[in-house]
C-alpha cells in the first residue's frame, strides 16, 4: 500500500534559505525543519509516497537507508503528534 500525507489546513509555511518554518495557526506553535527535513516536507507536499522518500534521501546525502527511515519516522511522528500532518 502506498502512503500519502496531507498538510493540515491550519498550517502556514515560510521558506528561509534551506529551512522551512511551520506555523500552526490553531495553537500558535512554530516548527523549524533543517535542510533534510525541508526536502522531506517538499516531497510530502508534492505527493511523493512515503516509501519512496528514504531512497531519494539516501542518494542525496549518502546516508544509510535504515538511518534515514528511522529519522523519517521520528519526524513524521512529531508532525502527526502536533497535528501538522494528516493521513489521506
């Protein structure tokens, strides 16, 4: 099964350099994503399937794919917990 995600309607993003800043208008919280997080964010918004993101990042950064999967799960968990993302 292919997993796709949706950005919550109450989230505003701002791009500054290679970082994305997310503002949750429903509770006033802000989140900052580093360069790798920004790349993940762009793929989420583009509709890239979640299982396709780790190999893309592994090629770009030359990192171990298992490490990338772990970090991706950690980021997605935080974004879901804070209602920044929703499942489709």
